[in-house]
C-alpha cells in the first residue's frame, strides 16, 4: 500500500488558522464554485443545444459541428439551431427535440428578436439584458469571468516562478549579482508599461497570449524583493551552514532548505497578485488595448456602461461582478496572510 499524504504539524496549524477565518474560508468556497462553473461556460450559456434527437439518432452540437444537411437541410454549412428553419427540420415531424443550456446564448450571439432597441433591459429571455450590439450580458459575464481568472492565474503562476528564481539567485549569491540585479530591476520597473502597450497595440493585433507575454515582462518583479530578503536572511542560518559543511550543493541548499521558508511569504502574496492581474486585464480592455474586439470582457462591459448611461444594467452588472470577484480574492489573501503569520 502506498503512503498516505499527511500534513506536518506546522501546516496543520496553518490550515486550522485559515479555516478559523470564516470570511476567508467561505470566500474560497464561493470563488471555487464560481470558477468551476465558469470553466463549464459552454454548458451554462450557449447558442447550441446540449443534445439533439433527430430521427431516433442523438447529436451533441456543443462537442461536434453538424452540417445543416444532417437534419435534412439544403446547405452543407453548420446548422444554426436558433433559426426557425433548423428548428422546423428537427422538431417539425414531432419525433425530434433539442435540450438547450439554461441560457441559450453564446457570448457573441446577437438577439434579433428584441422588442426594444439595443441595449435592451433585463427580461425573462435575457436575464441581465443585452449590450448595445444586442448580445446577451449574462453570457458575456460568464465567459468574461473565465477569461479574467484564467489570464490572472496564468500570469500569477508564471510570474511567481520567475520572480522566485530571480530573488533566490540574488539573495543567495549576493555581491555583484545582487547589485547588478537590483539596478536592472530599478531601471526595468521604471518603464511605462501602459505606453509600451499602446505603442505595440498600434501595429500588433492584441490577443490573450500576446497580452500575457507583455505583462510577464514586468509582473515578475513583484516577488523578487520578498524572496531576496528571505534568502539574504536564510543563507547565514545554522542549518544552511551545516548543509554546506556536509557538502550539499548550492542548488540543493537553495531549493531544498531555504526556498520552503521563503515560500511562506510568497504564498501570502499570491491572491493579491491574482487580483492585480484581473485589474490589469480589465483596465486594458476598458481603454481598448486589451483583448481583440468582440471578446467577452468585463472591461469592455464597463466601457459599454460608460457609453450607454441610459442602460444602467450594463455598468451595475460589471461593477457587481468585479466587486464580488476582487472582494473574494482579497478575503482569501487576508486569511492566507493570517494563517502563515509566524507571530501566530
């Protein structure tokens, strides 16, 4: 039988302190539920049915594309399941049916059946109304939430890895490496990131990975000072000297002996870096230098709310979603900070 994973007494006490912070504990649960639901956004909000039954055969449009001719149509193009023609082909003879998601709109679906000009107010058909292009706001919020969190998570993880490695090298070796590294960070952090993005956006089409790469060039510096300070302090401790006397290599001393202690401070910063990533992407989308036009974006929804003051549901929806998301992340960060506080 394999060994069972168990926490050390110290980590058990940290987990107990985190769990004792009810606000952070429940915020973690709520955020995870929202994030998991957004990962299955295609099952919650889509302009394609989850399941189609036609002539005693089952079809799964959200996983596979089906041509209109599959259902007796005339054109070999992908079926538009919202059109009355395709509906008649599938359900006309009474032996077919379609199982739709709870919200039958994709983030780019245009509702041509509005009773009022777009942007339309919330209704039974569009739960949070539509934007000025007649697209469903709820669908755009669900997909926009997923993109924002995935972007911030990827940015946080990769930038943390780079920041920890750079801070560890500077703090452990010190001397000229630390001196030149600090001077480089001072110069690099002084570059105007927003202006660089504006200049690059003038001749490069922004995309998810393009934005991520640009932000990685600057976001890795957020953890360097914290990790560097921990390594400067830890490299002269007794257990490090003992490991060096026993012949341990620098790599083993850095990543097996000192890094675990430095990671305590790093983990407490993780939710706050994640929050910064969400804010950065939202700000760029609001200014028009973020994701490509038409992408589901909370920043673009804020811009629409600003441009359509006669449609308050746009601005209110964006404000509520961002407030809830950022508040949950801050509460989780506070609970982690208290759990890893060495004074407790």
